[in-house]
């Protein structure tokens, strides 16, 4: 049985259902909420059915699998993280608590509901606090998003950094009234400091929060708080949420590292998934015997308990025996006037093992950055082995359906291409 919610576009919903019905041989009937078919379904309820409901309810546990949430696939093939009611409802609740949500909040959610960001931080964080959820469009549209904030007087706005960048770079951005905003969430990938500063100053989001986590942890492990200063919001991913533990370990021997020293970030608690669906071997690779989830992210824990993400183990570039963290270079390059967005990846090099490739979306497509300008900008400000030796000018990055950049695709596509700089649009 399929349920669909009605709106003023009733015919569109019916047309979509009819279009796919032939591919769903086990679909017996469709019920539209707010339609006579919904009323008919309610009338079919009997005391016997209600008794059966309670019998079935007593057989269930909040720790049973309730959701198979596929990972974003930014570094490889997506896997099915199996989550429980206990996982996702608690995580949504505590994120909403950190944002001080109440029935007076209106949350604009332009991120997909079929990923943890929209499902947990959007729906569950809002509904567990009585807040209203505003859906600006069927898929992300920067103009529709800002229009929704303005028209619905939203108090909170969500997005991955690339979404906020797209909104800030609309030609008519200054014409939108965003004065109702006070908070929001930026998550999904590292947030450039310059972007965060603009969000706070130009979008009125003084209490915007950075959330860090992964699908496998339902998803949030650490979060900045609304009273945090700008440095903590731009330099860290916050501190651990209630009832969750985090630690930083040596990636080789697993020994816990002291505060101030880099290592792999691990998390444990109610938020850790049950496992990858039907993949016990893959599960064992990331969850150890102590139920610690190994994130694959390299982090440093500060003395005050706030966590800095310095890179990802899979993204780390090994150049001439030196470890290069792309995020550090990206943060630096964002300050260049000719760069609107940038992603740094490592590609093979005969002599040094890997070389640094900067993929750049120019601020002005008519005046793109040159490799010579890029290297001159970095000279004396970055270590020589961190300076990009190759530059790729793009109109857009290859993205996952949830709005994250697929770095693995950038590496694969440009690994074997010759020449220091090219310009093209990703397929």
C-alpha cells in the first residue's frame, strides 16, 4: 500500500503514481491523505484490527531495524546503513535541543528526505519539538529556497556548504528578506570559514550550527552550539552530543591519542548503526568489538573538547613522503577573489607518488584563475609540497544526489589527463 500526501497539485501526484504502477506488481492500492480514499481506509478499522495492532506492537522493539539509509557514496559505492528507531529519533531530538527548537520555529529543509540530513535533522528534529517543516521545492533550487524563507518567515535554514554558496551567489541575493532567520544547520561536508562568515553576516543566521557525523551514526556525533563564537564554528565541528562518546585514535594501532594530536575519530553510543544491511564483513571493518564506529576521518580534539576535522584518510594525499590534507588547502584557497568554490584531490605522479590538483569554480567565468596566479598566491604561504601543481577550471562539480561533491570522480576523471589547466563541465 502506498500513501501520498495531497496538495493543490493533486493531479501531479496521481500522474506520478500511475506512471510507475506497472513496475510495482505487489502494489494493491493507493491511499491519498486528505482524499476520500483516506477516509475509506479509516472506516475499515475494526476492534479486532485494533487488538491485532497492540499484539504486533508488543512484539516490536525500538532497537529493531526500521530504516535502511544508503550512504552518500562520496568516496565509493553507497552502502545500506541499517538504523533503528532508537538511533534516529534520539539523534533528531538532541540536535533539535541544541538548536532550541520549539513550536514557534519554521524550518526550511531544501535537502533530500531520503538521506539522514533531511530525514533526521529535518523531519525528526522539527517534529519532536513541534516545529513546522517548510519544503521549498521538489529538489534543491537556491532561488526557491530563499523565496520560501522570505514568504514563510522561516527561523532556520539547512544545507550543505555548496547549497549555501549557490544561495549567496544569486545575482539578486540582496533583495531577499532573511531577517526572520536565527539558526540553521550546515553539514554534509567541511564548511569553508569564509562561507560561514557570510552566512552569519549576510543571512542573519547568528546561531547557525555545524553538525558533524555520518549516515552510520544516525547521523550526528558532534555539533556546535548556538552560543559558540565564530572561531569555534569555523575552526571546529563542535563538541559531542549527549549520550555519545568520541575519541581520537592512532589509525595504525588504535591507541587513543592525547588531546591536540591528530588521529582517526571514533564514536560510540546509541547513534551507532546496527550494521550494513546483509554485509557483516563490511560492518566488521568499521565497527570494532567495543562497538566503536571508525569514521575514517582524521581529527584533533582540543583541550576544551571541541573537535577539528583535519582531513579524511581516503582523501589524504601522500606527496614525496609528506602527508597533505586537502581541507587545509581548500580553506586557504577560498580566500582568493577569483575562486567561488574549490575542491582539492590527489592524482598519481611518477616521481612524487601523488600531486595536488585544485578543481576550481571561478567567481567570474569570464576571468578564470590561471595556474600561475594560483601558485603565486600560495607561494610563501603554503609549504611547497602543498601548493597545487595542476589546476582544473570547472563550471560545476560532480555531485551525489544529496548535494555532496564526489571527490572520487574528480580523481578518476582527471588522474590521467595531461596539461596543467583545463576547463570543462563534468558529465
